[in-house]
C-alpha cells in the first residue's frame, strides 16, 4: 500500500509541476499575443505614414513640374500639352 501512495504522491507532484508550467506558458503566450497586436498596430500606423508621405511626395513633384523647375522641364511640357488637349476637347464639345 505504501508503494501505491508513493506513486500517487509522485503523480500528484508531477501533475502540480505540469500545471504550474502550463500556467507560466499561458502567461507568456498572452504577453506574446499582446506584443504581436502592438506590432501589428505599429505596422498599420507606419503604412499610413508611408502612404501620406507618398501622396505628399507626388503632390510636391507635380507642383515642381508645374512651376517649371529645371529638373522637371520635360514633365512640365507634357503636363502643359495634356492640359491644352483637355481645354481643346472641352471647347470642341461646347461649340457643338
């Protein structure tokens, strides 16, 4: 009988040990999940910042080309020609 009780005590001890390890792992898992969520939120914020900066960059590039900066002379000429074509198209439709 004493052998059976010793085995029972050993099993209970190991079970308690496993339960403590499981709780510790669950806590670690929860903290890692929270960290993942924070990282995902940060990535979304960074994507939003990048998109805004790209829009600003495009706006500035267009403004520079319309102002006729030396770097964008070709683009400026193409933009002016495009605007002239649009105006001609509108005039043609208005005259009909």
